């Protein structure tokens, strides 16, 4: 198992950090404890994180400002990855922002708030195919063309795609030579295995969100699975660490960005990089994976 993987023009550690949870409840508004949020970001870099995932619409305008305050001037090896395709209104509702002009504005907003000239990668976050109010659906080809233009202008080093179907990923590979895909994937949800395997074959980074299972209520959670709890108990770690370690063992192109607003939880997550599951562990966990894909 490798410790690093290529992401656009960088080589990053496979265990990174997702900044979404630094916002207030519902990814909206400021953090409950701003000083603690700053400490978490600085501790993440101290622990070797060199891949931070963020978005201007987290907050909105919260996580990028925190990242800048905590880490600027940035370490030379730090990969800052963001996403565009959405906006938040003053009540916290998610709105599509997927016209070429809106995508460009989203990238420019990220550059300005983070105070960088170029981002390592920007993911095109796909929302519902339904129109929302005055926002008509924009052809994926037009969105990707704008992302490629932004890359050609040097504002981003690589184009990614998020929340994308298999066909959308194939289109993005063909038209934009994407460097990463962010889709849901975990022990209890392997419905995206076709995309993962395609990315693995092409050397494209695959960044799973919901690595512990869906955040929505009444859906399976990895940490609730008896096999996961049994493996965790046997080797003396937390079930969440087993879940993350399984993903790292699943494919070398998987990059993890677990998020937290707690230093203790951050350190627990980072220790996963030193955890290597045995064949016995993986065999026991296969009971979960078999049920997940059946």
C-alpha cells in the first residue's frame, strides 16, 4: 500500500483533511469556536496533511477564510482543492450555480479568499438535474469546457468532478482529462465501484465522501456493522479507523479527506495512516462488503 498519490501537479499524502465541518451546523455560518477551528487546521498540517478540501460555499465564505488565517503563507507542498457549482442563500439553502459564468466566478472567489494564484484542483459539483427557480440545467459539456478554459488560463492545475454518474465521469474523462472524482463510497455503499475501478485503471484520484456511510438518518453506518466493531476490538482501534483503513487498502488511488472540528478526532483519523489491516481483518470485513454490493 502506497502512502502518496498524484493529484494534478502535486503528490499528496493519501490521508488529507476535509474542511466542511469547520462551519456551523448544516455547513452554514461560523464555527462555534473559531480559535479551535484554527488550531485544528494548524494541527492537521503539523501531522503531515498536505491535501485540504474546501469550498467557498461552505459557510458560505467561512472555511476558506479560516484556512487563510490559520495557514497563510501556505506550506510549499500544500494542495488546496475546492469545488464549484453551488451557492448558498441567506437562509442556508443550496442553489445551483452551474453556468459557465457562475463556475468562473466560483473559482475566482476561491482564489481571492484563499489568496492564491492557482488551486491544485477544482471539482465540478453536480447537483440535481431538476431546474431550481430561474436556474436552468446547463449541459455538462458547457460546464466542462469552462473548467478546461480555467485550467488553460492557469487558475487551476486540474479539473475534477463530484457527485457524478458513471456516464458523467466518462464524459469528464474524455473532455476534461479530470484528475479526481469525489463520489460517495464506503464499506456499506459500494454502488460507485464501477467509477472507482475506472479511476484506478486510469490513474485518477478517487476521493470518497461519506466514508463512514451516509450522513443522512436511517441509512447504514459503517461503524454500526458487527464485523467492523469486531475487527476494531481485536486490534485495539476505533471502528471509524477500521472504516478508513479499509478504504486505503481498497485501492492505491483512493485519497481520504475525513473532516472534524476536534483535534482529538483529527489525531485519531490521522493515526489511520499507520494502520494496516491483515488478511484476516479484510476477510472478516468482506461480509460487510458482500452485503453492500448485493
